[in-house]
C-alpha cells in the first residue's frame, strides 16, 4: 500500500527538524512542506487547529502534532532503527530529559544569550546549571541514546546545534569546552551523523535570521 | 515493618500525585504512599528528584521516576499483566498523548490563571478555560467513540491526565461562582466526570471538594500574605 507521509515545518525550527531527523534515521520517505509562520497555510490550520503550529506529521491523512508526541509516534509506527530503548526505566529517563529540555532549557538558553545586560550574569548561571544536569546525564556515552542516536539526542538538537548558532549570533558564551567537555563532544558527534547533518539549517542563514529576529550582534560587548 | 517495592512520594491535594496512584490502582499494585509535609521537602524527595524537587516521584526498587505522566507511562510499561492504560494503536496513543500535553500546558495554565486573576484578567482566563473545555468535549466525543471514557471501556491515559484536575475544577467553580462543566455546553464531560470519580481506581485517591476548598483558602491566604519579592 502506498504510504503518504507529510511534514509541515519551518526551515529554521529545531522542532520540525526533530521530526525530519527521526524519519531520516529510519529511512522513511516523506514530503516536506515549508510553512511561513507569519502566514499559515489552510492545510496547517486544518491539521493543527488547536495550536496552529509546526511541526505536524500527516500519515495517510491523519495528523499528529507536538514534536515529542510525533517522535514517539514515529518510533512506534516504523520499528527499524528504534530511537527508544525497550527498557521502561530507560524510556522514562529519556522522556524526562526531553521534557526538561523543552520546559526548562529552551527559555533559559534564550535568556542567557539574549537577555538584558543586568540580568545577563544570573541568566547565564541558571542556564549553566541546567546544562550541567545534561552534562552529567551523558556520562561516558557517545550519545544520550547509548551507541546510537535516540529520542533524547534528537530532542537535544537545540543544544547540539541551535545553541552554538545562537551563541555566535549574539556573542554570548554558554556551552564552553572547559565547563561542558562531554556536551561539546556529544554536539560534535551528533551533528556528524548523516541523518542529522542533512537536516540542519544552513549556519550562516540561521545566524542572519537570529540576528535579524532578535536584534542581536549589533551592540558591542 | 511492611516493606514495599513501590513507593509514591506525594501530597494528597495534588492532582499530579493522583495520577500515578490511579495508574497503580488500575494495575492492582500495592504501594507505600509517603506523604510530604506541606511547606517542606523531605531528604528523600530532594534526593529522588534533584532536578525539580517536586512530587510526585515513583520509587520502584531503588529507581526514582519523576514527572506524573512519564510515571503513568512507566507504570503501564512495567505492569503488563494489568489492564492497559494506553491504547495499542500508535495513532490513538499519539492522540491521547497530545491531549494530555494540552491539559498540562494550556488548560492548566488557564485554570491557574483563573484562580489568581482579578477583574478584567479574570474574564479572559474564564474564556480560555471555557474554550479549553469545549475542545476537550469534542476530543471526548472522538476518543471515546461512544464509550464511557477517553480510553474506551476503561480509564486510560487521557482520563487520568484530565480527570485528576476534576477536584480543583470543582473548587474553581465554587470560588468563582461559575459552572465550568455544564450539561448544556459539555454534556459528554459532565457524565464522564461522574463516571471517572466513581471508578474504583479513582475513588480512594480523589480528595473531597470541601477539603480541597480548605487547602485553596490556605494557599490564597499564603499568596496574599507573602512578602514582596526582593530586588
């Protein structure tokens, strides 16, 4: 039976890239639809009426929204190259840290890189504390998922790539090698995986976008 | 001294703490409920959940699991001989997870806002809560497919996620003098709520509304009497 897989995304979004990374890792063919988030398509609004956001995965006409929900759907539907362990405790652990990244790290990273000067020190400290948890979680593993890229690695794509780009765009220094040697190594490993590499937005384009969107990189630090 | 392999660290008024307890009841798993003292955090809690320092925590053997919905999924995956909490079809599972995330992120924020808002803000939050309930009413129709619960014949993930808020929903209705679950607007949910609260897995852990109201008053007083934030 012919299978139709659509991904509604935005080129710069780590969230829609997560979905593409998972599909690529499993060798699943899909059609990508770029959304202009300032001018959302009728299809997007139809497929995600509740949040009206990307990413949305549409599998044989049925839409799934929310990137972490989509990742689990992908893993349960296409069983080759699993991204979650079979062990319930390891699964719970991966889910815990993925949620931690989305609920805590994202806003902390933004504040640390883009926040106002007087709050800057504090924001940097808070973001560092959060990253330290992830540094510790990595331990001696090559990937968060162990020997292969897993759900948590994909969820951590923000840290593996977007954070570095944000740092360059804003001049902030957060993910340093001296403080986070394991995370830095992991980031290098992560972006070298072909299914991941193929799915990273071009660096220069992303820097320019961030500078423009967040009005950074124009003041001297 | 009774020793149990399964412990839940929690507090009885918390909807989040209710969730793993319902799940364990569904699976007929015995557990020790270790009640945290209001206003302080035990050593065990700080050790088991160093990241968030929050309840609930499930301690299975020596392994801590945190975050209520993650705990519920863990329980479902470990105790496979009991009734399933998640459906078997990946798409149905995704829909349950989607709405559970909606409840925690959007719906809860609106309810929380409503509890503490004043004047104009209150109306805005009330609208959000009403809108949310309309969405959930629609979701109930689609998920239940005419059956008793979001999960079908039996309580499932989304029933647990949303149903755990019913106590506080009733408190919000009383405190604000509004009817949120309404026979006219959300008939499906009204009946579902009755069935959920009466279910054997839920009854013993759903706090009485009167008791929650008292907690609500204590919390409100605490917020009013709180010292101003330091600059």
